[in-house]
């Protein structure tokens, strides 16, 4: 393990050192996402740069929809600024331009983000399972390069646990599975035996890959993959065990495809009416199923005017699957509540663990004072208890007197905070109005007397 990763293995770490710096389909342009994309072949190079920079523990997650760095920084501010520098250098973008398209999460919000991404609540299609595998792959590669220590490992193991809990208890993943099943049903209705069909996946989006993988399991004849970035096309083709081609071959690929899945989300149409009509003519007017899973869409809805084109959007498949958007959102609300509860639990457990050394030191102090009082009392229980109380109260009494003198006393914010803290630490009860003869709790008489003794 590297020095950066191992530095925090002993002791606790402040949560504000955990951060996420990145961008996704909602935050940045298509061009920015393409420039930031890091394929598996080049990921070790980027991880090596992070290691050399001694930023801390880190995992780099890069998919077609997001590129983000999960960092447990040695120094929070330096780590954040240096990560932005490295990303700008990698993407060959102006730093300020890139920074405007990045999100930066710190502390609790970073923890919440990692949990949500692992549970596929931050995906284009909520509940899609691909991102969980992508997170695990990124974690595994970073760990192999010595960039994951005990602390970041704990974050990821907790993220995996909440992801599995969300899927098992909310059934949110069934929505994506149902959409894939609906696509299978539509394909069979149109083409019959899909074993004789060719499938084109245009764009490397998660939902498109999910449907393609599902059709592959059902024995589709042939799969072809293309994407704006050849690195992404190669990556998806390797996972689907099929061939890939450059996007420049789109016209030829469309003419060969009986089923077209688009999953790019490029904010401009990948297939318009003219392109679709040309493909139909080259296919000698054999029917073609076109399914647009991208958000925003990759296929111009006007292709539906072509009689040989059977055009479906993601919403159409949802209706077929009887999995309306409202039902999925209801499950998402339940899943988000589970994530929030896990964040609360994680933070609370860490805070309780952080208090253990202080509690142990406090107990040792109290035991030492008790032993001293017993030794000096020579078996006199009353004297021993008086000594014990006076000595234990001496430092707090002096501190409260100093606070009252320096802040102006009762009614100030500092004094109110001190009273609240005392109320949380001890079961104190305010004195009754008629108990005017009670001794002033700040009266040093007892401690002075004890010192005389």
C-alpha cells in the first residue's frame, strides 16, 4: 500500500476530508464528458498521477455518463484544487471552464453521493444495475494500485451494503429489469425468432447495454456496438463479447441492424428521418425496431412516420412493463430515505468511535483523583467523598468562572452553549425559586477549604 493510502490507518479522520469531484450527464456537456472519459487501459496512468501527487486515498469512476474522483484527501483544500488541475490537464480543457461543469461534494454530502451512486439512485435510469459493477471495478483497480486504505475501504463496503439493501427491500432494480423484458417482448413480436436478428447498440449508455445484454442472454444472432469514443465502444463490446465499429460506419451498421438501441444522450439526434429512411431503403424495406433509451433522445421522433420503422422510447417500454414512472419514483423516495439513514448511522458511529480516547482519558483522570482522595482520607468515607467532589469540580468551576468573566456572563451565546453542554453531560435540574439559601455553585469555598486540608 502506498504512503498516501496507509497514512490514516492508525487513528480517526475528519469527515470533511472525504470529497467527490466530478461531473455527469446532468452537469456537463457531451464534449466535456468525452474529454474526461478514462478507459480501463489508461486508468492506471491517471491513478499513477494521483499517487505521485500524494493527494491521499482515491478511487476514479469513469463511465459514459460520469467521471468523478472519490478522494480521502491528506489536505482537503489542496486535494480539491489539485484534483481539478489534474482533470483539466487530462481533458485538455481550460481549468475555469472545466470547474464550471464540475460538482464538488464534501464530508457528509460526499458520503451521501457515493452511497447514492452505488445504489443507482443517481443514474439516468433509476435502479439500473450496471453502475454497481462499474463502481466495484473502479474500487478494485484503485485498491490494486495502493490507493485505498482502511478508511476509504470502509466507505465502499458500507456503500455496497446499502446498495444491496436498497435493491432487496425496495425492488427498485425491478424497473430496469422490466424495461429490458419489455424490449425483448417487442423484438419478438416484430421479428419472431431473434436468433436471426442483428442488434446495433449506438452509444454506450447503461440502459442500452442492459437491454443488449438481456437480448444476448435470449440468444440474439449478432450484436454490434458503436460510440463517439472508440475506447467506450471497445469497453462495452468486450463486456458484451461482440464486435465494435467507429461511429463513422453508422450508415452501414443501420442497414445491417434489425434492432437499433440508442444510448448516447448527446443532446443532438444521432438518427434523424433522412438517415433512418436511407437505412430502410438499403434494407430493402425490411422492418426495423428502433428503441431510444437516451435522455435526451438520440432518435428524431419523426422516424415514426416511416412505416417500416417501429419506434419506441423509454417511456413506451415502461408502459408495456406496467412500471409507470410514478411507481419508480415512489420506490426511489423509499431508497433515498434508506440512504439518508445509513449516512446518519455512518456519521454517528464514527463520532462515537472518535470519542473513545477522550472517554478513556477522562476515566483514567477520575480514577486517579479517586485513588488520591482515598489515600488521603485514611478510611474516613465522608472526608473521601468531599475530597473527591471538590477535586473533580475544581477545574470545571474555574473554567466556568473564567467564561463568565470573559463573555459577560449569563445571557450571552457562549454562556448558553456552556449551559446546554452541562445539561447534556450531567442530569442537572434548575434550583427552585425558594431555595435562596443554596450555596453559589461558583463559590470556591469548598475547593479552598480542601486545599487547606
